[in-house]
C-alpha cells in the first residue's frame, strides 16, 4: 500500500490529540475528512453506525419474513434475532440472494424504498441514508456478509473512514500527492496507538476480497498512511 505524509499542525491536547484544518482544531478523523474534501473527495467517519444502517436498509424486507417466534408483536423495529448469527441462519437463502444482488448492483436500489420507518440498526437521517446508498457494491456485500454471518458484534474493528469513489485528486503538501479515484477503507491511528486484533481480522477479510484498505498513522506534525 502507498504511504502518504500529510503535514498537519497539531491543535490543543485534551482527552485526545487534535489537528488544525481550516483554522479549527478537530480530532484526527475529522481532520482527514477535511483534507480529503480540499482534494475534492468525500469521506465519512464511518465506524459501526454506517454499516449497521446499511445492514438495516439492505435487509429491511427480510426483517419481516414469517420466521416462527421471531416477530412476537406487529410494532417491533426488527425480529428478535436481528444483529445475531441466527438472523442469517434462519434466512440463509434470501440473504445469499440479496448479497449477490448487492455485489452486482450496489446498495442504492435497496435503500431507495426507505421512507423513514424505524429499523433496528438504522441511524435515522437522510444523510446517513444517502451515504449508505453510495457505498460500492463489492465493499457493501463483503462487510454485510460478515455482519450477517457473525452478528453486529463483528462490526468492532471496522476501519474508521470510508472514502467514496470520485475523481483522482491532489493534496497540496502531501507526498505522494495523488488520491486514487476508487473507494477505500481507512484505519487511522494516533500517536502511541496500534492495530488491534479485531482490526487486523477486518483488514485481512477485506483485502482477500480485493477491497482497498489502508492504515494511516499520525506522528508529530505528519499524518502518515501505510
């Protein structure tokens, strides 16, 4: 993977280090999002909430399949086994079909029918909805497969940022300065921080699917990625 050096002035230290971008001291994830925006690329500080929201939007009609014992009342926002391995085990065939369609076509058509209803795992809001619909199909299917098979607890360790596909850009002061046009998942580590085992597992799983995953580390005044 490429190594990028972003020179960012440090901000005041509080509970965690901050970095100054556009005249404001912000945490490193927000700083990187702003640097990328200056290069004409959109990124989300994703973590777990974006992926559980995507899960809810893509599988929402499967939530309410007539699985015995899983829907005890008509007003629930999901079945009793949502977010657990049992959700996949009881709906294996339709989930596999959905994942295949997701990889081929992307999530937009599965997100399009959402009209504000409550769904377990979904962080409501049009911004979240639009962002989830723009994730690349191959990436969405790879992440949702593991969340379906292992449950939402497997979301721990997912990379911090999702960089959306866009035009190739240049970051002034970076070496190298080019930002590739494809989408990427990025884990960001501050000074003294290191990868956890659950993060390494996600990196290996995603790289095995030929999905771009990068590690960006911060040291002193230099934001480094490797």
